[in-house]
């Protein structure tokens, strides 16, 4: 069976919730790549997750969550480390993430620990997010990226709180350029673009990534939808109107839907095909925004159709 391989981090999100005057934090399984893996699986894709987990009860919970959601765990490495935490607060349009755990449990997969058969047999390979800030994982991702015959998709998923040292933004920009140069698809958010390419409008960022070598670029714009750069065309796609509760995982839902459709139908033949794919992906993200949590809110195709009608 054709499958997608998703390489990156899994962790525990502590999501701020209101309870009178005192904030409470709800622990949910998270990490952008894990969200992508679960989202694609719920949309009917066969998915294998590759990444490192700790050795505690929280790591056991993550492993069970992956398995319960139909995600394969052949690529999971268990390591002697406590599970990393991401404390998530909401003060604006974008969630604010602060990360805890050193060394991070998600940063311990290396080339030696990578199951070489996974990228070799994949039909779609996803790499990206904060795990690539960890040198061992970056090396493993580069190895998988170079070795795979699969369609390659990349998402930088920038977290400014982790880019506090001199040259950190420049290094992440260089990594993004490296992967984009040979990617079939790059998905990034407007917030990512603002960090990596400040003072450039969305259209210019999409054009730059295409010039670097990316086959297609999808730049998500939150409630304003997405910008799609495919072929010679650049167009904006509107987002569905939603009753937003929590935007956590919305961008990951877009990537999950695009991966699931790449696995099911291959690369669209023309820009119109990409626009149809992104239209569906924005519907998936809209449903995620209407429920709390990230991975736990990922919908099935039946739920998307029930909410928005047939794709």
C-alpha cells in the first residue's frame, strides 16, 4: 500500500483554557508533524510517523494516540528523555508557543536511528517544523530527503521563541531554502513568512520559493484563506466562514489534506487542480478551527462533507 512518511516532532501541548480568573492548561498530544500525520490518516491516507519519543508515561500516551489514529510507528525511536512540552497561550490571531525540555525528546532521531526502508518505500515524504532545529534530526531529514523516490513536501513551521540566538533566523532561512529547492510542495503560513522573509508581501515570498525550485507553494493566510502558486499562476483562495474556537493545528490540517490527496491522486495536472485541492484543505482547516485542540480536532472526509458538502 502506498503511504506517506511524516518526519518531525511529537510532544505534549499544554493549551491555555479559561476558568474564571485562573488559567488552566489542558494536556493534549501535539507537534505539527504529528498533527499532519494524524490529519492525513483520518482523511484516509496510510501514514508512517518517524521521530523520537521520550521514555515516560507521556511518551506512552503519544505512542498510543498515533496507533489509535491509524498512524504507523515503525519510524519511532524511544530515547531516554522526558517528553518535551509546548505551553500554548492565546493573545492574538496566532497561538504563542513556549517550549520546555532539554534536550528535547523530539530532537534525538539521527541517521543511525532512521529506518532507511521508510523513505525508500514512501510515496510522499514530509519533513519540517522545529525538529529540524536539532542537528541530529536535520541530518536524518536530509538523509531521508536525498534517499527517497517520493514526492517531497516541506513546511518550515517557524516558532520565533526558538530563534533567539544570533544567526538563528538566517540558519532557519537557509534550511528552508535547502529543502524548498527540491520540494514538490512547500506549505508555510503568513507568520512563517513574516519571520523568514520580513518586509516581503505574500506574493513575493511565494515567488521566491518557486524561484528556489519549489514545484508548488501554498501560503496560508489564516481567516483570509491561502495563496497558491502553481504553474505560471498565482491566486488567492478564500477560507470558509467558521465559528472559530481554536486555531491550533489549522495549518497542519491544510498540509494533512494536501498530503492525503497527493497520496490518493498524485500531482494535479494543472493549476486548477491545485486550487481544488487547496479549497478542500481549507475546509479541513476550518473544521479544525471549530474544535479545541490540534490533532484531536482533525476531521474525516465524511465530517468535512457533512459540514461543507461534497468536495
